C-alpha cells in the first residue's frame, strides 16, 4: 500500500510540474515573448540566491547532525591512522575553501550580472595569465596531496619494524581466519592443495616452521604500542581487510599475499572509555563486495596490554595438534591409560575363566 501511495505522489508531482509549465507558456503568449523572458530571468536570478543560502545552511546542518556519528570524533587508533587523518583534514580544508569560494561566486555572479537593458555583456575570450593561474595552482596542491598519500602508502605497505608482531589474515566467504607464528616467530609455508578437513588454511606441516603456528577464527588479539604486521591472503574471491578505527585497508587477493603494518595506540578497554561505549569493539570488515553473505563478513580485533597479550598466547595450542591430535604430547600416554582402564573394567564384570 505504501509503494502504491508513493507512486501516486510521484505521478501527481509530474502532473503539477507539467501544468505549471503549460501555464507559463500561456502567460508568455499573453504578455509577449520578450517581456516574459525578462521576468523569468529576474525570478531565476533571485531563486539562485535562495538556493545558495539554503545550500550553505544545509551543509552546516548536515555537518552538525552527522559529524558526531562518524569515526573522526573518536580519533584514529593507530600512529599511521593519525597521519592519514591529518592528510584527510588538509584535503578537506583545501577543497572546502575552493568549493565554497567557487559556489558563492557562481551564484552571486548569476544574480549580479543578470540581463538588463542598459548593460552590455563583456566579451572575454582569452586570458593567458588567468588560465595559467587556475591550472598551475590546483596542480601544485594536488601534487602535494598525492606525494603525501604515496609516502604514507609506501610506509604502511613497506618493510615493518623488526620487532613487529606478525599475524596472517585469511579471508574466505564469509569470514576471517588468523594464524600466529610460534616461538620461532616464523609463519610456516602453505599449499592450497592441502586445504581439506581440519587443515582449513592448507598449512604444510612438512615445514618445521609450521609446527608451532597457532590458528584462530573470527577474533584476533594484538598488543598495544607495538608494530603489528598483517600478512593477508584470500582463499576464493577478492576480499578486503578494512580496519576503520586504524584508518587502514588492504585487498586480500587469491594467490597474491599482501601486507600492511600499523601500531595500535589504545587498548580495547581504553577505547571503551574514550568513546563512552562499554560495548565498543575494534572491527575488521570486508570492504570488497564478495558475494551474497558479504555483509556478514566481520571480524573482531582485541587490543591488549603486552601482559594480557602474552597471557592470551599462552592459552593457544599449535594447529598441528588439532590436525593431528595423536601427535599432541601426552596423547599416547592417555590412550594407553584409557586402554588399561578399559581392560580392568572388562575383567571386573566378566565371569572368571573367560
């Protein structure tokens, strides 16, 4: 019923506009084409000023209404993110000044220099100095912004500090999986042909470096104040690791590992206080449409203190033990003990001589 009502309203608006245009044509015929044109010209000039004023008020009102709901209010949660925010503010300031200056002049000139009987249009076909000015000045500003952008891009995708925490991030429809290196600080090799069963990441356990790697899903813990390097992969289609609170993002491409690194500034608990939200969490989103379940592809990042982070790592077990449970230390002893208990139980219930 609501859709039908909306369609009827749209049709009525078109009918009203059509009738007004037809009435305007009739008035033009009665008054004379020249006089009607001059009158419409004055009305349009006035309406342009109205549109300018209402547009500026609308810009202010929208900013007042929605700015508080953006992540800018919270501030960037990483060192690189702060630099990216600064670059964005500079971009907004420069383009904002240009936008308001050009729009105000555009509408004001349309009003001030409207057609009049005692005014003759000034013919101004060419001015070399003016054309050089409006070409070189924007080019210089844009070049500076691009240089800063490339500088930050090469830094966040470049070589991470030697003391970085390395974590592998793997995206698939529709979730995230994470792998921590063990005590050797080296991630073991992977082979997509080994991706089956409990070995969902295709880890090659013939590589000694993979034997102590630890695998978790959906939620990843990282330490505060220490560089964190993400090694990013995808198993099916292109995904994108989106870290809005850290102002980072990077494509996850099948067969082509990508990387980025950043240094978290605030723990999750500190951000709960900063935002005034006791339910605050750092989110990892997929910023590349990857299928019908794209909207559900959400991961959680928990930023811990160094002590909390080490305690968390102590709770994890190597993935090797999950894939091959019989290789877990104590597994053989447990199996032997269970077998002995079973035999003892059978002996107790079976008649003598059997």
